[in-house]
């Protein structure tokens, strides 16, 4: 499998900060695999996600997505690749337009990315695939639970069959049972669509269930990266060991 995402020597220092938020980050993500980025709050995980999606400019380094160097892309150029690069967030309600129904928001995504068929029918199909029946098409974000809203956000994100889905703490605001169900849904979609996932999370036990590979971040740096099984069972870094010991993996 080819690398869908390559990050080389990525650094981001925000104006007014005395040190970078992330520094010298090097990562590769292959098509169809899930890479977990795990670390405590403030480790730089979300900064990395925002850099990849073009929500912030980078200070140094290079980001290559699907064979294209996107590090210096303008907002207009980023919009051209959003069909293949989608993101879901920690607080799904805040990512929806409150005056649009869930179905209408999915329909807008389908139209924006050139879907040629019956957009409403496809939106209902996507909701159903993500565990929501047809009635959710007409429901508003304020009328559904957090887990239901996150399912709708996933349906909207996969509407354009992206090559890479970035999940930025996408399960963190959900209770444990709902978290597990969302993880199961994402895993199923990854397999069905051969979609790569960059899974940002502070909980290494969730990463254990979700990800093929893991990179552990601390204070803006990657301190360890490997396939998930080796990270979990044979960690080499003391910080990684502490994360595992504090988790509910075993």
C-alpha cells in the first residue's frame, strides 16, 4: 500500500509563543490503515490535525497528501482536496449548522462535491449506514444525542468517499458504551471503503481498539511510534508506559 499521508519535519510555533506547539514531526500513514496519535491534553495532537487539514499554517516542514505537497496550499487549493480529506470533531453539534437538519447538512456536502444522483436518497442511505434511520434526516442537531450527532457527522464526512478521515478526539465527549459503538462503526467503514484514518485521542485504550499503528506525543514531540501491538505490549518510552498503566487496557 502507498502512503496517503507523509509528514516531514513538521513544526508549528504560534505567534507570541516561546516554543513550538509541535516540533520536527515525522509520520507516514498508508492507504487503508489507521494511525493513532495519542497523548495528554496540550501534547500537540490537535495542532497536528489542524495543520494537516490546512486550518492553520505551518512554520516549517512538509505535508504530502495523496502524492501532492499541500504544505503551502492556499485556502482555495485546500478546498479542492477536501473531497478526499475530511475531518470529524470532538463536539459534533458545533460542526453542524443549527438551522439545517442533519440530512440537509449531508445533502449540502453531496452537492458541494459533485454527487450526480438523488442527493436526498443518498443522504438517507448514508445515515442508515451509520446507524440512523430515515427519521433522522429531518432532525436538527439540538434534537439528537451526542452519539447520534456524531454518527450523522460521520455520515456527512463519508458522503464524498474520502481517502483520509481525520478524527480529532471524535469519541472523547461520548460515554463509554457509545464510544465503543462509534469505534466499531469507524473500523467497519475503514474496511469497506479502504479509507485511511488519522485518529487523534488522549485515551490509549481506545487507540488500542481502533488503530493499526500508534504515535505517542508529549510536549509537541513524538516520543515513540510503532505498530499498535508492540506499543501496547512492549513500550520502550517511560511516558508511553505511564499512559498504558493509567488506562483500562488490561
